């Protein structure tokens, strides 16, 4: 029989967390909440200089000599919203809603990635009906921005030999490995020019794509808004001069971009051909992505050219459009050992414009350190040939799978006992903090699992509530079996 009361407690904690603004890099209110929680429950805690919080709970009576276990989750969330919602992620609470067996949010990301992991750990700390050894709950910051909090974790801070990461998104799957990754940027510098004479101004935009997590969803064939828009502009440029005033798209390095827009100038006599090309090209895109992105939306409108608008120089604009069109995005290579598993990918994530600069951000992932290096160097060579200045960070390591650890053995056995079927043991193309933590704690055994989430990093994010019940009872069973 499932412990529904305690899974409800985890859900209650999550709904409470939804009231606390916590986008990446702004977790101060969440840190304060965790510190208050620890104090009110008479639990020891430490907060490091980055804002990571470690709360310790003693073993229950008779389990003092049992091995300790870390429950680990990240406190930040990806702030993404549908156009026109006007949500202020620094101040406004998330507005959850239940439809049938699914929990989602009203127009924004739900934050179950990884708020439900935080909530489950809090439910364990709050419980008095679970027999367990010493427990440490590690709540990290800035995970969604390159695993920032995990980088600062001090070796020897945690004392337990086991760790359960609560940041996976498919109930019934236990993860034991993940891809490594890094972030790349290319910057074009240019001297702005005035509007060309004899031209009219047009605004072009694509929106309402499905998007998704740049690791978990990169193999699902979903459209990338930046690539769609650039493809359309390149098609225009094959037929008449196109001068770019502005180009932007995407907002998070780890999210497949769902919208992009451009402001451009085209000769007056090409106004009708522009409209015809727009209709033809966008109808072809809608047909091409009718399965993965059936709600995609394109707009074309005329703008007032009497206002003072500066432009990217024509030749620079041509190079930028061509290199963005040529740059790889999506799956780059599948694993040779498991051909259905993504080995290497690139997500063309953000295009942002500043005065005299156009900056492109992308993120690369791979199971292979060599392949990760190669895809980054390919991007560097491609953008350098177009005249950009390129940079990339040191990245984060992958998590090497260990398939015979005692912790994994316990998790597998308990799943079979509870649900009369085997859990799937897998690796994941997304980055998990286990990669960094295992480099600091090489002797610590780690696994990752969680309830079923769909559409993470997008406004379509939702959690399957029955999976929360199964996730909870499985977590409780492992703690008691250890």
C-alpha cells in the first residue's frame, strides 16, 4: 500500500515552494526558506558562500550505525513563459493548476524541475515515520546556469557514502550516468549604419514552438526558433537585398528556443515578393514540423521607417545569417554502442543584440570528452571564419556509470518488491550534478531518479501526480533498506 499521506506532504511542500521566486541566480528567498525550515525542525544546517544549503538529520533509533545517505536537489528553476503572460519571476509566485492527473502552471514553467526534488527531501526531513540512517540533504543553487552551485561544493563537506540525486524526470527509470557539457559564445562586432534609402521596414517573428530541455528533448525533432527564422531570412536574401536592424531569439542556454524575431529593411519594390516568399516558406515549415510543433506561429508586418533605426552593415549581416544557417544544432552524433542514444549535441540557444554587437550563445553536450571538444572546435572554426570572436568555458564533467554499486542494487531490488517489475537503469544526455559531485567525492555511490515530468524548461512543463506516489514510496523504501 502506498504511503499517500507522505507523498501528499511532498506535494504540499512543493506547492509552498511555488510561492517563492527562485530563478537561477536569484535563490536568496529559497535559501532563507530552507534555513528557517531547518531551524523550526531543530536540524543542523550549513550554508556555504555560494548559497548551497546542507541540512543534517540524525539517524532514527537503532539505525545509528547504518550508512549515511545524501538526498540532493537544486533550488533554482528555469524562468520561461508564454508570450503576453507578463510574469515577473523575481517577485511573482508560480500559479499551479491541476488538470486530471497532471499538475502544471498557468502560462509559465512549473518549476517541478527541481522543486519536487527539494520538496521530497523536505518531506523526508519532516517525517517521523521512516527508519533511516544519518541523512544529509544538499540543496544546490544555480544548477540551470552551468551547475554553478555544484562547482563550489567543498570536498569532505558531506560525510555519507551514498547519494540520491532527485532531479530525474521519468518514474521507473534509475539513472547512473550523464553527459558532460560546456557553453560557447560567438560575438560579432560592427559599426552601426543608418537605414538604407528606398527601403521599407518589416518585422518577422516565429513563436509558440514546443521547445524543451536541450538535453532530454534534443532528439525529438523539435524546431529551433532561431534556425527557422534564419532559414526564412536566408531565403529572402537569395532573392533581394536584406538589411538587418535587429535579430534576437531564445532566452536560456539549456532550452531549445521557442521564439525569435528580426527587424529588416527590404527595397520597396520587393514588398509583394517578400509577402509571397514568406507565405510559401512558412507553409513549408508548418508542414515539415506538423507533428512536433503543430502550434508554431509566424508573423510578418510593416514597421515605420521614419524613426531612427540603426542597421548592421549589409556585408556583416549577410555573413551572420549564413553562419547561423550553417551552424549545427540538435543531435550531432549518436552513440556507437547504443545507436538510439544521443552521444553529442549542440543547442543554438540564444541570439542577443547590444549596441554594435550581436552575440550567439550555444551549449554542447556529449558522453565523450573527445567528441565534446570536437563539436566545440567545429563551432569555433565556423564562427571564426565568419569573423566572430569566440569563447567557451571549461564545462562540466560527465558522470561515468557504475552498474554494480550496492546502492543501485538496493534501489533495483526495492522497485521490484514494490511494483513487481524492474526499473530501467539508464544514462541521460542531460547534465546532472552527479558528474561534478562524483569528481569531488569519487568514493561516493550515486543514483538519480524522480517522478515523471514533461516539457521541462518550457511553459508546457507538467508533473504526473500518480508518479509522485510511486517515486515517494520507492525513496522511502530505499532509505529504510539502507
